[in-house]
């Protein structure tokens, strides 16, 4: 079975590029971003999408479950 990789910042330049590459390689991608309206292209390519804030610990715990790896792109605060 393909690995499940969770990517934060998945609609930004770096995260989106990584997500798209992984999807073409057959990985299952869980995409995290703040705005659910930016997920259309990733969702169309097969990503599972989750909208939420990186400051929300419970959101991250739930989203990271059943992930084989996490790419964490942390925006500057």
C-alpha cells in the first residue's frame, strides 16, 4: 500500500510542489492549509484535504493520525 504523507502549507509554493510530485509517484497525500477554498487543484489530483490552523494542536493530532510521514512547512510568525 502507498505511504500516507501529510503536508502542511500544501497550497503554498513549496508544499504544493511537494504534494504534486508525491501524487504523481503514487503516494497518498493529506494536504493541510488554512483556507479550504485553495484545495481544488490538489483535490482533483487525488489529495485528501484538511483546512485548519497549525496553532490548533487537536486539529494537527487528528490530521497526522495514520500518516507515515509529515512534511511540516511552518510559516514565519
